[in-house]
C-alpha cells in the first residue's frame, strides 16, 4: 500500500482508532496490578484450606462423592469436574464473596449428576442454591476483572 493511501485510510478511521484506544486504556486501568507470586501462593494456600471443606459440606447435600480436589490459578475457568469425579478450582475464588465460592462448588458438584448444562443440571443447582443466579451474575460481571490480574 502506498504511503498516501495508508495515511488516508488511517485518517478515515481516526475516530474509531481513538475510541478503541480509550477502551484499551480503561481496561488497563481497571485491570489493576498483576498478582505477585506470593499473592498467588497465599491464595492457593487459602483455597486448599477452605474449598475442600466447602466441597465436603455440599457434596452431602447434592448427594455425590468426589475424587481428587485440585487448586490451580487458571485464566479461563473457575472450576471443572471430570467424568471420574475429580474437581478443579481456581485459587482466585478466594477473592470472590463466599456465596460465589459456594455457587462454583455446587455447580461443579452438580456435574457429578449431570455432565452438561441441561435443564436437569440447572434444576439440581437450584435445588441446592435457590438464589444461585445472583452469584452466577456476580461472577459474570466481576470475574474477568479478577482473572485479568493474572496477565502480565
């Protein structure tokens, strides 16, 4: 592309470029400082202490057993459940309200009965946590701000 064509293109897109630069700037300001290794270590230790107790409490209510419980710091998931019943949880859950942690634990435990997100699965979640949608929405609205701090 010739220099003058490139300049004309950029000038024609100047408003769009400025708007998107502002969005990126705002996201970076919201992001906060990245977690230090010590902060992640401390969060993981707290999660290792608290989350298995939460799992034990709710596993009885859901009516399921579990395999291994693993704590990680993940960029894309708050929790997961394998077909073998092993559960994984994000240590960043420790930065969420306790009710949100409970929701994620119940969500993964209900996957022990339904390995999908069918209406039957959501009925199980609602049976245990009738107000789960409030926690679900909190995580949708606020979770990405926490996870973004994992990025350098």
